[in-house]
C-alpha cells in the first residue's frame, strides 16, 4: 500500500450508518437457515487455524517449550522427520 492510499478519506457516512437500527435493514433477499441447510453444511477450517488443533499433553508441551522460543518449529521438524521415515508403511 502506498502512502497516497493511506491519505484517502472514507466517503462512508458513519454517523448515518451508526444511527440505523435492525428495523431499517432489508433482510428479505437472504434465505432462511433451515435444518436442511445445516445438514448439508461443511465446516472448513483455514490451514493457519488447523495448525492449532493438535492436542499435546502438558508435560510434553512443557519439555518442548523448555527447548527454546522456536519450540513450535521443533515440534513440526520432529513430526516431519517421523512422517518421512514412515512414509513407506501402509496406513493403519
């Protein structure tokens, strides 16, 4: 982003927008969220968030944290080496 872009002033009328209440918003074109919708819905987690889904036992995490600030990279490196060394094995 250039400095020129930062100098632009928003043309949004924030005072008018903040004065609106929910009654002034037209929701008629939004379809209702039915049970059928949720039955067909798929949860998608961005890759950056999926990295945080692994549960590590507290004592194991403490050991890795004691190895230094870059403990997450160390965990990833160890998991990568393990996966690479076992890539020839059939999945269980």
